[in-house]
C-alpha cells in the first residue's frame, strides 16, 4: 500500500515538473518546450532564421526540431551554448540516421547537410545537454544546392548573406557598424579569402574576434584602413583578435579579412564598436593650439617662441597620431635647443629638427630614453632670421609629452664673434676684450678663415697666407713670384722667356739656344755658330752642314750622291763620271742607275746575269725545255706536248689538267673534283670523281658513304639491327608504336611513363610489368600517400588497401567500420553507446552490477533480485529491495516490528484497536449481566448446578488475539529476471570526442533509448502477437535495417515495426 506521504511527495514533484516546464519553455517561439523525441519535435519553417531555446539540468535535456526541406536545398545549423554550459548539436535524416554532429567544447557548435541529399525530405535538429543549463541560440541557414535532393552543395551563408563573402578587397561584403556576431566558412583550397567592409561611425573604434572549432585549421584575421594599409592583424591564435585602438578611423571605411591559412572550417566573427570620443586622439591641445598639431612637415603648426625658455605640451600615438610637426621663428644672431620629456613606461618619442628646406639639422632617437634633446649648437647651421621645423615622432605606444624650447643668443659678450666661433677660435666667449686673430679683418678668425690674407687664395694653397701681395713661390726660393725675376729658377729671366716663347713658371720649359751662346735661337742670326748666317745656311741648326747640291735635304758632307744623278759619289768615281754634275753619268745598259761595270743584271730583267739564259735580253731569261727558245716566246714551255694555254701546269711536264682547280694536277691529285671524297671512294660509292655535284650519300657524315657504311646514322647500331636506320637518336621501338624508345615516354606501351615505372618498382621495358595502383588514381602504390584513396594517408591508415576501413582500435585485424566491438572489450559498440561508455577505449566498459550482460544504464533490475530498480530501494544489493520503515536498512535483514507495521498501516491499526476495545467492552458487559442473572436465579430457585463449569471473564477479556500470520519471506536468492531483447540499431549520442575531461558517470536512471524511441520505453504488458515497444520483444532476434524495420529470429519469429512504434508478429 502506498503511504499518504509518498503519494503527496510524488504529486508535488509532478506539479513542480509541470510548472517548471511552463515557466521556462518557449523553444523557437513555440510557446512551450520542444519535444525530447522526433515524434514530439517542434516544426520550423524551411527558411533561414535565428531561434532561442532552453535546456534545464534535470527535466529538459534534449530539444528536437523538424524541418520539411524543399527540393534542391540543403541546411546548416549553428548552436551557441549559454555561458558555462556545453550543449551538443545533431542533424538527423527522416529515418533517424545521423547526417552530422558537433561535440565542441567551446560555446559554438555547427552541423551541415553537406554531402548528404536532404532536399524534399524531413530533417531533425537535436540540441543535447552535455553540461550546464540555460538559454541557447540556434541559427538555421537554408541554402540552394547544385543538384536535386539538397545535398552536396555549398552550405555557405557568410554573415547571413546567403552565400560566400567577397574574395576581393576592392568590393568587400558590407557589414553594419553595430555589435554583432556573424558566422561563415573559409577554406584554404577553395575559399581562402572572405572580405568584409564596415563604414565606421564618427569617434568610434572597432574590435573583431575570430574563432573556429577544428584545431588543425589555421585562420587569420586582418584589419585595414580605407587606404588598404594595415591597422592590426592576428596570425597564430584562436580566437584571433584585432582592434583599431585609438586610431582615428571614425567616418572612414575599413576592411576586415578572414583568411584560411590552412584547412577549412566554420568560423564565428564577433564585432564590437567603442565610442572613443573622449580618448586623447579626439581631445588634443598640442602646444596650446586647441587641436592636434600638423602631421605634414610641408605645412607645420606654427608656434610663437621668445628669447629664453618656452614650455609646451602635447600628445601623440604610434597608432593614431604618429607625428606632430611644429615650426617657430629664430631671431637674428640666435640659436635654438629643444628638449622633449615623456613617461617611458607608456611611450617612446624620437625628435628631429630641420630647416625650411627639410635639411636635417639635428635629431635624437634614443630607445625609451627621456628626455630627447636636439640643438643647432655645433651643427654648423645658422638659423638666425629664419624658421626651423621641429618633429615629434611616436615610435612606440602613446602618451603625453612636454616640450621645452630655448632661444639663445649666439654672441654673449657682444664682441662681434659668435660664442661657438670664439670657442673654436680659442678666445673667451664671455670676455669682450678677448677676440680672435683676424688678419684680413673679414670677421672670420684666422683659425676658421680659409683665406687669412684675403688675397683670393685658400691658405692651404697660399705659399704666403699672411701676405696679400704674394701667394705663390714657383721655385720655392722664398721670394714670391710677384717679386722674383726668374720665377721658375731655370736661369732665364721671366722677360727673356716671354720673348723666347717659353713658360716663365715652368722650370722644364726653357728657351732653345742651339749654340749655347746665351741668345735664344728666336733672336740669334747664326743659330749653329758655323760661320754661315742662318739666311744662307741650308742647315742653320747643324754646324756640320751648310750646303745641299742636289737639294735632297741631306748636306753634301753626309750625302753619298751629291748631284742626285742616281750614282753614288764613290760609284761615279769608280765609273769615271763627275759626282757633282748630274749630267755626267756612267754607262748603264738597263738604265737602272748601276753602271754596267758593277751591274749584276745588265738587262734588268730581274735575273742575275749569271743565272740569265739570255743576260742581254730583257724579254727572256728561262728556257725550261732547253729548246733554245725562251719561255716567253715558246708555246710549250715544258715540252709535254700540251700548249701552255691549255696546260694547267705549263712548266710541269708531268701535269696538264687540274679538274678541281686546287693547284694539284689530276695525275697526282687523289680527289680530282675536290668534293671531299677520294676518286677511289667515289668509284666504290658509284659517283662521278670528276664532278663536285656528284657526291656519295653519307647520312652520318662519317665519310663512309651509305652504300658501304654498316651504320648509316652513326648511332653505333648496325643498320641490320637499327629500326631507325637514318635517325641517330633512335634505334629501337619496343612497343612498335613508331616512336623510338629514346623519345617515347612509354617504351613498353603499358600506359605508365618510363620515368614513373622505376620509382614504382616495375620494368619500363616490359609491357607485362606494370606498377601496382590499388585505387586506380594513376599514382602507383609505392608513391601514393593514400593507396586506397580513402582520404587517410597510408602512414595513418591501418588498412591502406581497404577504402572502407582506416582504423583498427583494438588491433584485431577487423576495421572499426566493420568491427562490432572496436576497442575489443567484449562490449559491442552499439551497446557501449547506449550504456554511455566509450566504444573506442578498452578501459571504458559499461557497469554491469549483476553480470547478466546488460549494463546498468539499460538494465531494469541492476542487482537481478527480481525487483525493478524503479521499485528497488537497494537497486545494487541483491539481498535487499525494500525499506518500508525508512531506517536505511533493508527489511530482509532487519524485519519490521509490530510498531513498524502499525505505523505503516494506521487505518488498519485504528480499526483493530476499535475492534479490541469493542470486544473488551462487550465481554465486560456480558460478564456483568451474567452475574446479575445468576444472582437472581439463585435467589429464585436456589440452584447452583449451572455453575459447575464456571467461565473466567477476566481471562476471556484480557487474553490477546492470535497474532496475524507473517507475510512470506523472499527467497535468499531472487529469481533471475528474463533477459531483455537488444535495442533497435538507432543512432544514439556518442561520447564526447573532443573533450579533455573524462566522460560523466552513468546516471542513476537508465538512459533513453535511441532517438525517436524515448517516450516508448516503458514496460507494457506483452501480448501474444503484438507488443507496444521494442523493449517487450522476445529474445533471440536480430534487427534488419529496412522499411519498415524488422526483428527476426528462429525462436522468436519475425516482428514488424508499426508507425506507432509498436511491433506485430508476422503470421
């Protein structure tokens, strides 16, 4: 019997549960809680939208949604979990099989129908609570697909645009300047760039954060200003974060780039905008101007300064306000010094000074050193009466600066010399009586003056730097050239040298004085002093000559032929003619200028008389054939009976023809036609030895004609074995395809390239030897990183030649896709999934308290004591199942007392008490009445015989009734409950895959059955031919995935699943 307290408690719990559902649930705007099964799912329209829902920690752990997909569409779903919670996301087909799932440990999960055809069907979205509770955001995108059915198309809906974001910076996808979170997808191989553009509000900054789920993927985030220049970027983090900081980008257009550096994944892009109107960049008062100083050195901000110290302040930033440019005027005879101080923990400033023509005067760029100081002092620049530009550059960070400008006089003692010059000149800049030496009084002291005497010659080049009348001493004799009569000290006065035409400043340039009489030839009347005046001296500069009889330019004293008649004076003396009379000449037959007495060739025919066959005949000198006729008149000089005009060799009696004109007669010439082939070779090759146009064929140019050449193309292969007789690059064609093996990329014609086959272990010259290529992708297995083309590299593939398998977790030789027990812990994967342990970890096995092969998660009687866990107060203790008195001790080992029974049955106890009290009252009344009757009768008849067997009223009233019979005690070992049939092979939630934490302990109650069966799992009374749930099916059967699903076995028969999830035995 159920106690009133228990009834009250259960009632309260039911009311609380119902009320909590009413208060919390308005899932997807449905006005209630989304169902926990496919049959109770909330229906959503087939369009893109955002929804909100709620999961609690106890009574609402799953929400199901259903979408009727239109044709040629696909679906993508994004889930954002509440803070501190971890919800998971599933996408199921209409048959309940998993399309995609996400178990991210971050706050965002996403799934997609990509690769699965869902158009025209129903899909189910499941939001599952893993940890925590609260409101979640569910974003649904419906997109078009390229083929009917809705699968395999692009699932992109970047930033809710319905497609892919722009791939170019010049036309970015526009986003609103408001705090928002967007979702998108990027892939290094197919969609590397997603460009977004934002028009910034005035006085605002932007912050962007990019995150994604897959650890092997690397996405980058970049922020650019309106000119395309970098503002910020982030490369190596997840999330990637960029910000414009205090950059003055308000009112401009900025661009954001999401770049897939490697791999591809869905991403989350969060934008926030801050009002920075109160930041320093928008509230500057540089140097008291009420605004930011100019950043253009061609148009600097002018500030007024005065002689002495001038103090200013300002602000600059390496990101928002890099440069402040100032200008200020400098009085005449004054200089300037500038000092800038700042907080080095915030910022580092560099400073520089330039004249108005942007010539740098001084600069300071110490690393994080304050103050930085610059000055015109010692710079060599005079800026008095002009203006200078002062630049303050924010090299790093941002912050305030203090700028002090000193305008100082350049001549403290007023002596006309600048202090800087006095220091350099060695005088006292503070003593007006101490002035530098200034020889030429030009205002520049001699120490600094390049021309001390101001004679126009630099001191470095002035031999007399302090004498303005002298500057050069050509001959270094200590007398300046202006005073020296012989400047070059060559012994000739300057005036003589000018008269004689030589250089008075060049020692090496001296007048010519042939006779060395001290008078240069230019003015001397007898230059050679031979006694013949120059006017009548044929050789005025040669004191050895003065006459030239024949005017041949050679004086008679030296001339061998004074009269120039062609005969030397000595010859004429020998031949008897006058050597000084050109008309008196010796006899000379050939008129060659050599008299016959001494002439060796009298007829001057070029042949000495002793060798001249005709010494007195200038027309003849040779008689080759000795016939008495000189060759010049003889028509057959060599006597070979071939006239000279027809004789190619008129002086060679052995030759007369030269067919090729090579100068070698045909009789002695081995190649008469000079075609490079000998006459004997041409005879062998059957060509004409006398015709240069008739030459033998010689393909390989080895000078062996093809007619007799055994290897016509010279490739080293005999023509009888050469398949390409006239191709030196080819000689063999293994596959007879007409392409020689040297040029043929596939010699054996087996469609595998010769370069591939050696690396693949096959013979490139054997058509029967081809590389192994298991997956037929034209990459041989030795080189193919993925032999079975299952997208898993062989190095990571336990079954490199089985495209249906990649992993063998337990190493039993059966791939996980086929292996019913992946981790080899003797618990089937489907059972482990249901039992909430990890099917890929042998150390993770289901808890089975009673060892009956059914894990506690699904076992209705964990301790197998015959009492359902729901009704068993001690579900893990086979000897106990009841504690009716609530003392924490099992009633079997600690039986109830009478008091316990009375407490447990107050109405019955009260009734018993009333009955007993009534009995006692009746007994007392009966006894009193009896005594009264007996007394009366005694007095009437005085008989005492009826009292022979008196009754004890007291004992009758006070004796307790017999105790009720004790209820039968349970047997020591409860009977084993009948085994439950296995669950249908529906897709159930898998354990967390990407979580670093261990899976949670099994819940106290049994887990729900597969999706779609949750509210059908209660025990129902079995009927002979029909059961209401899979849970009531008899043992001994196996499920068959069909429409409808079947459960079959020899002993149990065949059962068919109905639309209401009941099962009917097939007759």
